[in-house]
């Protein structure tokens, strides 16, 4: 009897154990299969309000366009993308608070933004701690892989843009004396040292350096100060259309509108806005730095350019607001999401470490609309020196809205 | 070389006149009710946006139409400011001895900024001047710089006359000295205070409209104008329009000279240095007056 009971108890134990294993297997399998169907939360952390809301609005449109296309095509690894928005209010403190909310409360797995260097630098500690793969659009040289191992940026950095601006002045214009005028943003200020270095390497002397606050009403004092050094060319770094327009008007007012100007990527993007207050003739001596995808030389197959095709899709998706959009910002934001998508697909998940390694080695294999992008373990700037090129007269676009490269034969 | 200094002087005085106008609009409200209306900056920007709106809907106006539009913009902003003044002073009807206006005026400023952001988005609006640039010392100066100077002088003369030669103006001035005594003497204090809000609206409305082509018209640009107007107010002396008229251009010229000689990074620093220096040497401002108070 005792033996029967013992045997029975052993059987019961075994059955209970098997049930427990089966139950836990079910319990595990349930969430796992549900998890694989769960959408991927993609955070957008950008400026929907404040002084940088122009970039934020256009960046968000690029992200949404990419997400729509990805979801229509079946998502990533069978999972749909869901956007969770955070407004950094163009302010680094607000950006940190929103980054923390997106990372810890919303539990986003991927992040787009912020769209300025100050804010991107501010949120890096939060995103490093919570380990989230991130695509920013910021150009400060302080954004190193050491400071942000999981952060990549589709914005060209200050040094690479500065390289093209300086070489346009020394190699194309053959100027021997140059003045530099920048806004007081982190990106522009961090580029000054590199511009000076490249100018000196090209045999040009810097006759003066000046800066102005964002959206300041008058730049005459800065320009008069630079003019006293009698430079043959000016390098200007203005990030808003108002600043570029005021600057060109001020040059005309002081009778110095014959000086050739070389500007950064922002000059190309903001020229049409600046033309609302500055005469179009004033842009004839203006050059800028553009992503190769936005440019052409006579004879190129422009109709089939990925950027042109992208703009057509953008217009179809936003027929009413298209005229107010900046396709360039929309485009490289879109590219950033497509690179993230490719990385998640290739690595089989959202593990930031695997994504980092994959993007460092394979970003150039992803088709992009702005131009071929590339990163490395040393630089997470996807739009490097090779992606950018100088263009002339940013108002003088061709039928497809492409800018003419300065090196066309 | 002297032409460069001359141009800096003209443009600095022009931009400084805008600050002077904002400071004068601060003054009239401060004199009547003791309130510093922080919504003045956004009201000023709204005045400029009216210039933009007119051009956007009806095209560039002729000179005659443009001149007629100045009082229109001024009156619209005056009405808005009077309503704002009424709302701001509602809580004060229970007790004058409270600082609710501080929150109310800031709240109105934030609300206007938010509405502007919702309506016109984050982009700054840009207005082309209907006037050709004016040749000055071999260079050119946009006409609105000179018009801002003229407008500051105009409002200074009008305010001085109104506050010292009319019964209503004298009554408002009396409120600055002793509002309780004014009320005891039969003055309709609230009505006078609302009138002062309205007058401040006339000043910033016309200033925003006239200077629209040379200022930044965006949902977030008001802060800079309020700050510079406030600096001009404190340097010149609170409640002194003469002080505002001189301190505004002083700030404008000093900032531009510092930029020209030292660099753009010193532009904001210089006006703050002037402010701190004045506060250390003469806390009541250059033209401000101190009054004895029984404690």
C-alpha cells in the first residue's frame, strides 16, 4: 500500500512537473508569438515647436513617408512600424525629458532625431543608457562614436561641409583672401576651425571671422567689419532663410554684392525661402554644398534620378502642402529610416549593438535618395565628404529641381 | 572709415528706436497700473504680421494705402491690448496688492505665441518694404530703419503732450504717484488704466507695422523684443519716456559698435553690461526718479 502510494506520488510528481513544463512552455510561446507580431515602436524626437520647427516638420514628414512605405510593403520582419512622437521644443532640456519619456515610458526600440547638434548631444547619455539605435540629423563634430555608439546622423558634419566650402573658394574661385561669417549655432561654430585649416592648405589667408545670432535683424556691422579686411571671397554659414536673405540684402546695402559667397548645405535648402526678401540677382554669386543626389551636370539622366522620383512621391503624398516643404530635409530623413530598416532586417531585430556594427559596415549598400551614404567605426556621419559636392546659384535649378554642380565641364 | 561708423550709427539708432517704442509702450501701462505687460512683444509682432497679411492678401500697397493702414494696425492692436488689460486687471479688482499680472501677461504672451505657431507654422514671415532703400553716406539704408526713428520721435512728442497737457494724461500720471489718492480724488482708475493699455497698443501696433520689413516675424521672436525693450526701459528709467527714447538707440548703437569692433559674439553682452553698469551706478535708470516712501 505504502509502495502503491509512493509510486502514485512519483507519478503525480512527474505529471505535475510535465504539466508545469508544458504550461510554462505555453506561457512562453504565447508572448513570444505575440511579440513577433507586435509592432516596432519608432520614436520621433524633434522640434514640432520653437525656432527649429521647420526642420522638425520636414524631418517628421520624411519619417512618416518612409514608415508608410515600409508598412505597406509588409513592415520589418513582419512587424509594422508605429510612430511615437516627442516634441523637443527646439530646446535641449526639453529634448532630454522627451528622450527619457520615449525610452522608458513609451519603450521605443528605434529613434529618429533630434535635428540639431545641441539637442542631439544633450540626449546621448539617455539613449546610451537605454541602448536605442538612433538616426539624428545633426552636424556637430562632437558627435563621435565614442559619445554616441548607437547614434548615426544623415546630416553632413561641419568639417566635411567646411572642406567643400573652402575648396570651392580656393580651387574654383582661386581666391587668396577670405572672410568667414557664421551664425552662432554649434554646427557653424565648430566648422570654423576646419574651414580655416582647409583655406590655409589651399593657400588662402583668412582676413576676418565674424558671427551673428540666429534671426538677427541686421548683419551690417559684421559685414562692414569683414569688408575692412578686403577679402576676395566670403564663406557664409547661415542656417535660416531669414538670415540668408537679410545677409544678402545687407551686402547689397553696403555696396558689396559683387563678392562671391560659399555657403553650406543650409544655403542650398534655404535659398528659395531667402528669395522672398532678397532679389534673385543676389544669388548669382552664391554657391552652396549639396548632397550628390540633389545635383546634376548637363547631360546627366536626371529624369530617373532617385531624388527626382522621391520628390514626385512626396508631392503625390502631400499635394496641398508640398510647396511649403523642404524636400531636401524630408529626403535625408527618409534615407535615415531606410538605413535603419535595412539594419533591423539584416540583423533580425532591434539590438542596437548589432545595428551599429551592420550600419558601420553596410550603409553604402542601402539605396538612398539623397546620395550614397557610408559610415565607419570611426565616423557615424553617413553623409561624408564623398556624398557632398559644391553647387552654384541655389536658385538656378533645372526642370526637375536639381542643382548644378560647380565641377561640371 | 567714417562712413562705416555713420552707417552703424544710423542703423543702430533705427533698430534702437524699435526698442524705444516698446519701452514707451511698457511705460504708459506701468505708470497707470504698475504692470509690466510682457505680452507687448507678441503684440508688436502681431502688428508686423498685419503688414504681412495685407501684402499676402491684397499685394504691395500704394504709399497712400500704406499710410492709411498704419492707424488701422495700431487700432486693432490697441483693441486687443485693451481686452488683454481688462482680463489682466480682473483679479486686481479684489486687491491691488498682488502680482497676478505677472502670470497673466506672460500667459497671454505664451497663448499668442502658440496661436501664431498653429496658424502660420514655425516659419518666420518675411515682408518686403514698399520703399526703395535710402542712400546714406554712400551706402543704402532700408527705409523702415529711418521710419522707426521718426515713429519713435512722433510717439515721444505725443506722449509728452498727452501726459503733461491733457486732463486725462495728467490723471494717468497722477496714478503713478499715488493710485489710492487718485481713486479718493474721484478718478476712474480702471478706465484710465484700460486707456493706457489701449495707448500702448497704438504704439506697438504702429511700430510693428512700420518696422515689419526689418524685424523677425515668428511665433518665437517676441521674447527678444520684449527683452531689448525692457533693457531700454530700465536703462532709461522706468516711467521716463525721455529715458526710453535715449536708451533704446543707445542699446542699438552699442550692440552694433561692439559687433563691428569686437565681434558678433559681444552683441548681446554689451547691452547687458550697460544694464548692469547703470543698475550699479544709478539703479533708477538714467532719467528715472526716486521717491521717498514712509516705512
